[in-house]
């Protein structure tokens, strides 16, 4: 194990880079989050990602294909069925699902809802698949009047509970979500999500007091292996929630991307070794699902503008990986859910002597395998380390999955 190395994994939530071959099976043919966002705004201004080589992965308006990139860039094809946060992040850390989480497009059955109502003492409104903002417009006023939960789902495996913060205290909302989590493990529901909101009818707004209650991974992840080897793991944003706290002993919450970027830099100033695993959520939660291409573009550009500071905080023994967990094309009009896409993988280190192309790689798990290899921790699960392609020294322990 190399005691002085740090791996930094930045997940730009939902920033997919083109439809996977099976996207039509999910109703997502033609989705391409990076490309279509760029077209919608007349071109993106992401000069730092451009220099790192992202424009060589796909034609993104505003980004050239840098002839001499300073980093390595390619894209990853998802192996697991699904297109949600939990599936994507779990696969990034080495868990490839054999079957998808359960979904309930017609709402949750009585065998789930009735015990939930009995245990929480409140009824439910909605119980259907819906946009998170649209259902507040539809049922927010009634929630304030009745004190019932707004229950809704989506194309993902999610049980979402919305409640006005002035009507139901946050701790009661979180307690209800924990009760739901106990009920839903047997039904293989990926996440229970607390969706608190504030405001008045016609101007309701979801808050950053959101909290995710995920299933626990059903097998060890790269995060577990790092912990067993005594390698520090620090999450930023909703990382700990996604893994139900397993393998993430320390997590720093964030209130949006700007806050998350500040906390990334602060943690780089104190973390001496190990993994810093970050999720930037606004691209998905604030802009993708709301089909706000202009806002999505601004969020991407905000992250890009922060990259020089992050790079400057890294030393020659550090590695930066930038990726995503799924798509959420803000121009896609067939629905407002996630989209089934490739995700980009951009790699950089001060130790790189050159840049280049990573091509198309099988599985998001290459990220976790690379982290394990870089930090000198035995893995042996899915994924292949990209360190040989980068020309960086590893330890030959970064996974045994298919190439």
C-alpha cells in the first residue's frame, strides 16, 4: 500500500455522454446529456475539461478535440440493468447488479402502503409516478392542509416522501423514511428519499435537507476493501447515503454544487492519503429532472471553472478521476426521468507525462478497480485498472473483470 497517495473521484451527477446500445429498452433512444445540453445553449464553455480531453470522447459543441490533451478521456458502458443513482454509484465501486431494482410505475401496492400508514400514523397523497416539482404543484397545498405524506415514485426504484418543513418536522420525515426502508428491503426498492419542501402554493421549493436511505450493498465494494486495509475514505454530498453508510466512515454533506466544490478543496487541504469520493448533485436534482438545459449548462461550467483549483491542490502522488453515474438529458421530452447513457471518464495526475484516449470501456467498475490499484489495495472484483493506459505505476491489484 502506498501511504502517501490520494485518489479523488468526482461524480458529476447525471452527466451522461450518449445513449447506450440498449437505451431504447428504457425509452431513452437519442439521449445524450453532454451533447444535447451543449446544443441547446449554443455551446458550452468548459475549457479545462476540453484541455483534459473530454472533447475527444464525443462531439460536444463548444469543446474542441484537443490535439494534445493534458489528461486521458474515454467513456464507460454500464453493465448493470438500470439508470439510477444507486445502480451507477455501486457499479463505480465494483458492484455489478445481475437484476435491476424493483420499480412501481403504477404506484406502490397496499401491502407496502398500508403498513407504512399504520406505522407512521399519517395517510398518503399521490402514490404514483410523477415529477418531483409537478407533484408539489398538484398536491403541496393539500399536504399543508391535511398533514398527509406526498408519496411518489419515478422510472427509478425510489419511494419518495415529500412534506412541508413547517407542517411535518424534518426528524419525523426522516423517521418515516427509516420505517419505509425497513419495509422495502424485502421488495428490493433501491432508495427511500426524504423530499422536504418549503414555500407557499404556487411557489413551493424543495430544499437541500433531502436525505437518501439506500439498500445496503449485497456484497463488498472497493470502499469496504479500502477500509479493511486502513485506507481513509471520505465522502462529500450524498455518497454515504447511497452506500447506506457502508464503507464511508466519514461523510461531509453539501448544499449544492458550489458548497460541494468548496468542501472538496477544504478536504484536499487536510486529507493526507486515501480516497475522496464526491457527488455534485445539482446537475441532476436541480436542472436535469426539471429539463432546464440552461441551468444544466451553467452547473457544468461551474464545475469546470473549479477544476484548476482542485488540480493545484493535488501533488505528484495523487490521481483525479471525473465521471458520472447515469444520464439525465435536460432536452429529453419523452419523460423527466434519468436516461440510460454512457458516462465519461476523465483522468489526470500531476505525474502524467502526456495525455491520450481511453476509448470505450466495459463497466463503470473500472473506476473502483483503478482506485484500488492506485492505492495498493487488493480488489479482484469487476473492473480493470486504467493505470497501465495512463503510464502510471500501480500495484497490479486493481480488479479481474473482463476487459
